[in-house]
C-alpha cells in the first residue's frame, strides 16, 4: 500500500479537507487511482458540521427539502445538514418546519426498499440524496429509482466528492471534485491504464474503507 502518497486536500475552512491516497484501487464498479477517505467526515462531528455548512449553501434559497436520504453511512452529516436547514436564514424550509433523516434498506439484489413506517417520509416529499461520493453514479441511480417508485420527488444530489455536475437530469453538488485531485481517474476495469501497464491492485475499496491486497 503506497501510504507515502497519502495527503490532505485543504480548504480555507477549519475541519474541511479531503484525505486521499494515491494508488491502484478497485471498487465494485470501477478502478480508481485515488482512494478518497471520508471516514473522519462521516464520524467526527466537527468535520461533519463543516461538510454540512458547505453543502447547505447550494440549497439555502432555491430548494425545499423534506427528507435527507443518507447513502454510504452519511447519517451524521445528514443530521448536521438537517440542522443547517433549520437555521433562521434558510428561506425555503418546508411547511412542517422539520427534516426527516432516513437510510435505505437493500434487498439481496441491491435494490432499495422502504418499509411502511418509512414511506410517509418519502411519498410526496422532496428528498435530497446525500452520498459520500458520486463517481460512476451506480449507487445514486438506485436511490433515484426508489424515490420515484415510492412517489417522492428528488430535490437534488449532494456529496463530499463528485465527478459530475448532473446525473439523470438532477443537479449534483459536492464539496470536492476531480479538479482538486491531479490526474484523477475512474474507469471500468477493462479500460484501466494501470491494469494495462501490469500494475497490481493495492486495495479493494467500498463505503466502509479499504482492504489491502
């Protein structure tokens, strides 16, 4: 594992930075040359609050949010984001003056379902999808399809890191993007230049972190 290539992408805000590790990594859907470690943002309150303050600026005046759907273990940031929405300067707070925070349940086929006790927080509601990252869009697609199936409205997509500004017609807002990472690549395995050069995979990565090979 090339740990000597780990570093932080810093911003002007305290507690707002991105920890990354350069190398050759495999996800379920692609090969990437940066492992983006968002563990601390998802677990440390000060960092979660900093991420939430950055993201809420995109929705402060023009988006009504009833529900935050937290993917990738983003519940702490989702709670902080809901608190930001309730601040007095948030213009479009919904009529019931509160925010629901929900997490998805997955079937064995990786489809998202919502139980009867959760569907009132989705059906007829404006649902903001909150993800750790949006790179291939695979995980977000499932969330969009589930929200529509249960009669909700997609209010937008927010994430710590994203490689796109729109997905399936919905705006994607993120704190960081590939411009912050020199030469960032996310490609299908059969198109991976590192594989073509015979470079071994350093680790398998998913929403929980990485496992060295």
